[in-house]
């Protein structure tokens, strides 16, 4: 069985493809900001020992829930908007439902525990550390999860047992409980009563407890003689109160839209979707703005303690490094001329191949299609990507000067990382292009309009530019007191931060997290696109039709395989201990050259239109 999910943008006839694209961009940006904000809170609490207190542990637990809540629904909404797919399997629908209701209930209970924490801190400060011990805190957290995940089980059990004989269109953006049970061809009064009772219990019981806790807190604070102490006591509760207000006001608004007849289905669906997005997005902002300790810790990590004096050699501070020396491959110093010739030849071929594709796509009217538009942009990225590193490497091979200023090093690092990420973003966009062309050919021209293509390109470039920034910004804040020798051919992030005379654990975590996110997220979307393509192509009766459909994807698949296999090989070489630094450097350099070198050849050999354009 399948439920066909109709997102509100698909139901409204007034919403155009362009509006759907805008909504996709809005939800994607919101989701990325939500992930960034809550992950930042978790990292700050993890690495700053001064925040290892019950209150901040609970804030960290809330941040984790705020990662889970939108992740249950928003990725599916984005998939619907991007791929124009509307179906979800029966089992997947109920799985989404149980986690959506369960995690939402868990957050409601956690807000109650946080109110209890503030009550004990303000009303019984002498026993606070005893009552809110780590052991007790863990028990409360586990109880929140158990209570939250148990609450939806009964209504879900009743819903699963319902017969569904059609229609199968869920008038919602995700598997909302009430929207799904309406489709049952049986009496659902019991389901409605049970679900409403439990929903009210999950909302009202914690709300009553929170209200009771804050009445006690107010009574206790009023008894404090000093106005300064009263202000301080209330300030510790301000952020929690704001989070509660956001959580319950959004919930009340959703409840009102479903109970008042004047609201359209579109407004109700939008309200329910925003309930998934607004609290998780706003909570980190509230805690950063209203909680002084988190704000200070966050700024301290961003600046990476640049204001802290570095004690070295009897308490003296060393002069900062003004330039780095790129050591490169020391064992091949006697073969510098050969290396120069090889890399110069490769660089010239890269420039000729990619500029040829760029010019052909611009000049040939037959190549004025979405697919070649994306290939043209990939060639541009490949040119910039190699130009960032190879000319400097060639200069090092040809002369004895291997120094690079600190500023130039950071610029090279940023563009190298951002172009690499942008390239993967473009490969993902190209996979989406192939998906629409094969799985939805009748709407291909309507979907892949000129404005939407530009929007996708901008998204790919922004993806690369923004995800690289945290790693590079943190690196620029590091103090370097010597040595200044980078054991690499260019300013590789991990090689540079090793030279810092301070703790670089945060840099390593952020750098690795960003790299893995870029690799895994893009690979997942590409794999998802090709799974859909394979399923669609296998339904074609004609072998010739299947072969023709697959042939339009072979060039892109080859490029993807080369890109990700070489990236995996680089990652493995840096994680396996018995591989020499020289081999790692060589693998990394070849990785930066191989893909841009092969891409024009692959597209020229595998695309007939491009081949014909070259011949002309």
C-alpha cells in the first residue's frame, strides 16, 4: 500500500513552479540554519567545561531534540518539492508518524524537566547540586524519552489496524495523524478521541507543571530583599520562558487553525509545517542571545581564544608567523623538473578541455539545454579549483622559493575547499536534472526553467561557499608561533592547523564534520536520484528505450564514481597509520588534478551532441 502525499504547494492551483522553487529554497535554508544552530549549541556545551552543569546539559538535550524534530519531516518535504515526488510507503508513513509524535512529546516533557531544574536552582539553591546530580539528570532525561515515545503508541496501534480502501491522498505535507486516519473506510471516532486526549495530556500536563514551578519561583524571588539578586534570579529563567512561549504559542496557533473553519487547508498545512521548523530554529538563537555563558563560550570558540596570551618558553609570547613554507614532497626534490613538466602538461590540458566545453556550450544553440548548462558550470568550477593550487605548485617546482604569506595561504585554503564542495553540489544538481529528464520527461521543460537552473547553480555555489567558512574562519584565529613548515604542496587545512601553538581539537572536529557532511549529504542525494532513475527505467518495456535512458546518465555516473572513489581513497590514506606522509601528499595532489583532467574527456566521449560540436 502507498499513501500519496500532497504538499500544500501541490494542492494550491495558484502556486506556480517558481513558487515551489522558492519554498524549496526557504525550507532548505531554514533546515540548514536549524542544524547549524543546534549543532553549535551541542559543540559549545561539549567543549566548554564551565557549561557542564545541569542547566546547560538540559539545553544540550533540547538542542539534540531540535535536531531530531525537523529531521523527521523536513527532508521528505524538501524531496517532494525538489523531485516533485508525492508518494510514501505505508510502513514509512507510520514510522514518520511515530517519530514525529514521539519526539514532539519528548520535547514537551523535557521543557517540564527544565522548569523543575530552574525551580530547584532558585527555590532550593543549597541542595541544587545534590538534587540535580548527573545520575538524577540522566534518569529524568531517559524518562522524558520513554514517556514521549510511549504516548503515541496507542493511537498509532489503533490507526495501523484501520482498513484503508481508498482514496489514498493525504492532504498534508507529511504523515499527520488526523490527516491519515480520515482516509480509513471505517468509523474513526475512537481514534479521534484517544489521539485528542493524549495530545491534550502531552501539552497540558507539562504546561500545568511549568506554570506551578514558575509560580513557586516568583514567590521565592519576591522574598529576596536585594533587587539585584531578584534580577539575577529571573534572568536565569528568561531564556527558558521564551522557549516555552514559542513552543506553546506555535502549538496553540496550529490547534486554532484546525478548529476554526475559516482557515484554508493550505494555511493549516503551513502552520503544521512551521511547527516543525520555528521552535528548533529559534531556540538556539534565544539561548545565544539571552544566556550570557553560552554567548561568551560561543564567541570564545569562534575567536578560538585569540585574546588569550600564549605562554611559551618561560612565559614569553613568540612573534606571530608572517609566512608559511610549503615543503612539498621532499623525497622527490631531485625530480622537480619532471614533476614541473607533468603538472604543467596536466594543467594546460585541464584549461584547454574545460574552456573548450565552456565556449562550446555558450556558442552552440543545440547545447543550450539544462544538462549542458550544468556541465558548463562544472567546467568553470574545475578551472577555478585547479588554478587555486597548481600554479603555486609549479612555481615551487621551478624555483627555490616555496614561501606563501599567511593571508594568501588562507585564501588558497578557502577557495580549494569551497570549489571542492561546490563541485559536489553541482554533481548533485546534475543528478536531479537526470532524474527529472528520465522520471518526469513531460514536465522536464516546465521544471528545469532558466530561472530554476540559475537558482540551482546559486544554491550549489552557496553550498560550497558557506560550508567551508567555519573551518577557515576558525583556522584564521589560530596563533602560529613556529615552526612554519607545511608538509604539503598547498595550504591543506589539516596540515596548516597542525602548526598552531594551541589546542586545535575544535578545528579538527569542525573540519572533519564539514567534509563528511559535504561528502555524505551529496552522495545520499545522488544515490537517491539514481535509485529512482533505475526503478523508472526498469519499467520501460523496450530494451532499446532502457538503453537510451541509461546512456544519458553514463557520463555523469562516471564522473561521480571517479570523484567519490578518489575522495574516499584520500580519506583512507589520512586515516591509515602506516601510509607515509609523502604518499598522502601525492594522493591529495592527484585527487585535486585527476577529476578536472578527466571530466572534459568523459563528457566529450560520452555525449554525442558535445562530440559533434567539437568536430564542427
